[in-house]
């Protein structure tokens, strides 16, 4: 987790093309920043394509290669008082869902 926290970008440093990760409790979905608004306080991301490269089946050890997906889902996230990017139209802290900008990561928790 320390590695991930070191890579998170501050709003003023976010640019189009940066990697981002949608976090849902333990599952994660890779994205790319496609638009930056309000000096980084609002970002629009588009889901990337994640192709699994390991042969570990259902396991904790997962590796992926990421590529842009022009048809990927686009969503708007806003920076909230708690310092996290939250999906526009939802409450901050709702079920641990948020966006982290600065890295791409795909993870499917096999235990859920």
C-alpha cells in the first residue's frame, strides 16, 4: 500500500493522460484521465482495457497489461473535503469507493 500512496498525484499536478485507479473496497479498475477541470478539482476518467498476463487462476497474484479503450466507460470525479476524488453524484466515503490518480491498477479480490 505504501507504494500506491507514494504515486498519488495532487490536484494541481494532474494532466490528461495520467493513469488513475477506481477503487471499490478491495477491487480496482484501471483508467486514464481524459479531462481535467477546475484546476484538478474535477477529473473525467475513462476505463482502460486490462489484459491478464499471469496464469495463476483465481489467486492473489495477478498481473496485467493496460491499454487505452476508446469505448471505455467515462466518469466524472470531484475532489471532496476528505481529500479524495469521489464519483460525482455520490456521497463521500460511500462504501469505500474513490479514485486515485497517479497509477493504473487492476485487481479482482478472489475472496469476495
